[in-house]
């Protein structure tokens, strides 16, 4: 008993810096979640409630793993908001564990590497939307097991990264960096086998509920790429500067200090794939470059490791960034629960340009109607809740909105509706493709492809594999 206590004490002494940073960063993630509202994070929590607690709202386009973890951390009886906080602690812990494993395999100092990973962009964006840090952590484990020649563990870790964020799928090309050429084919087959087995429960759920295994992946691709061309943006150097921040000069110098072996090539491939994914996504935001944090930290390490007292300097910098971020947020106006408290009965269906927050706070709501559909929605008995200046082209067009019967009008929103009609509450779980097809047919009298397999563009494969 005494020897075990001594071992634990020695572990804390040896890892005091990394544990201190873990406590500071995790506390910041918790505070960040408490102090502001995230649309995406709320969606994952709503999906968890739908899947495991008979909830009323579900988005098929979301990867399932974050919702699964949130549900697990309710332990079947805790509120889902508690599961959200336990999920945050869990993800931060997975990052620490995966960092230590990666450092061991790639032979870098675990403390300094962990410090470099915790750069400003990761701290501010890693858990605000719920998925970025989770997928990055599993990507770290994937690389660690890949270069330890552990096919099953690497395949499982890669599958978990993809089930956290579908955008990780292109990184599968890294499996061709397996060391043993003679075993390469067997390794690749094992790798794909474990991925298929890991995805199987999610594919089966998709199939039995919608008739297609690829419903979730196809709807995600449709929303973020295929039908986002109307929001096409040019790449922004500012996005790269935000992600790279103070690591950029160290990253450039570090590249000149390393030999291009298999491990280093793998990190460069991650750079290429991440940038290409960002470039081919019509609507561009900095967090689409989130996985660049890994190669940025890795190559910067080789430029920083020789600096005297580098661990102390950069750990102090990280803690300072956390403290400054908290102080700054105290003086920032966040959108809290009361912003979404509306004076209306919860017995009738809503449709709103803030449908996810309203669902999260207990008002069952469909996504907003198109401008041409508003009148039809009101005739069906919907209450149309429009927050000014959000998402819609007509959200500030008061001459248009005031043509309809008004239930309530405030400084933040307007509620339209016919009080003599009330659309009964129902579960909001249509796919994005189904909703888009319904709107385009009503307004323009033509249909879009709603078959997930064909929507992705798999061609004749779809005719032979009906379950896709």
C-alpha cells in the first residue's frame, strides 16, 4: 500500500507541469462551455437525447461519436447538460493520453509537445463546437499505433476519429506508410476490416431507420460541400495565421532541422490533406484547418527543444493565454439562455432561423421556412420565430415580416402565427436532403437527388448496392 502511494506521488512529481497544464486547460474548456452557447455542441447534445432518451430533435448529418459519449456520461439518469461537462473532461483527458502515447512513439518530449499543442487556437476552438479536439486526439492515437505496427489499434483509432468528424476520412492514405512491405497488404486489409466493424453499428442504425447506410455521411457532404456553393469564399491567409499563430516561425525553422523519414512524411501529408480539404470546402472557417495544429506543434518542437527553459517559458505562455482569455470573456457579451426565452406556448410547432437553440431550450422547432413558404407554414399552424439578422435574407425585412399576423414583437425577434391554428408537436428528424428537396419542389417545381449513395456520386455502385 505504501509502495503504491510512493509510486503515485513520484508520478505527480515527474509530471507536475503536464498535469498543471491539463488542469488549467480543462478548467478553461469547462468555463468556455458554461459562459457561451455553441450551435454545434447543442446539436450533438440534442442528438444524444434523441438517440438515448426519446428526444424530439435529430440531425442526421452529424457524426455520432460525440453524441454517444455525451449520452454515456449521463449514466442513464443524469441531465444531458451534466453529460456535456463530463464529455469535456473526458476529451481533454483523451488528448493528454494520446499526446503522451504519440510523444513516446515519435520520440519527442511529452511535456514540451503537450505545451505546443495547447496553443491559442486549440484552446479557443478545440471544444467550443464539440468535435475538433476529440477527432484530433484519436488522430494522434492512430499515428501512434500506425508507427508501432499495431494494425487493429490504428484502424480502431482512425475509425473513432472519423466517427468524431467525417472530415478525417481522407487521412486513410497514411496507412500506406506501414513499415513492413511484405506485410503491407495484410496490414491494410486488417486496417480496413477493423474500420468496417467499428462503423458497422452506425451504418446499421442508418439503414434500419432510413433504408440507407450512408445517410449521415451523405447529408453531411450535401450540407457542407455539395449545396454550399452559393456561399463560396476565397481562402483567407488570416485563417492560416489564426491557426498557426506564434508557432509559424518555429514550424518553418523546425522543417529545416528534420530528416524526412516515414513519420515526418506522415505529418506533412496531414498538412497537405487538411489544406486541400479546406480549399475544396465552399464556406471556409478557420476551424476547418484545426488538424494543422498537430504538424505545427510537431515540427515547431524541433526548433524549440534547444531553447533554454523552453518548458517553463511556453507553459507560462499557455497559462497566461488561458487567464487572458477568461478575463477577456468576462467583458464580452455572450448569448445566454434568456436570449432564447420566448413568450409562447410549447404546445404548437415552431419554425425558426434559430431552430437548434430553441430545440435545446425546450421549444420544438423546424428549421426556418423559405421566404416563399412563410404563408404556407402559418396556414398549417406553425409559429414562425424570426431572430433579426440571423441566417435569413428576410430576417431584417420588416416590411415583409409585418405583412403576416404578429403574435409578439421584441427587440430580438418577431413571432408570426395564426392564433386560431396550431400545428401539433412532432419529432424533427428529417434529413437535410429531404428538407431541401421538399422546399425546392414546392418553390421551383423540381426535385434534387435524395438517395444518399447517388448524392455522394458513387454512380452505378448505388444500383448494385441498394443498402447504400
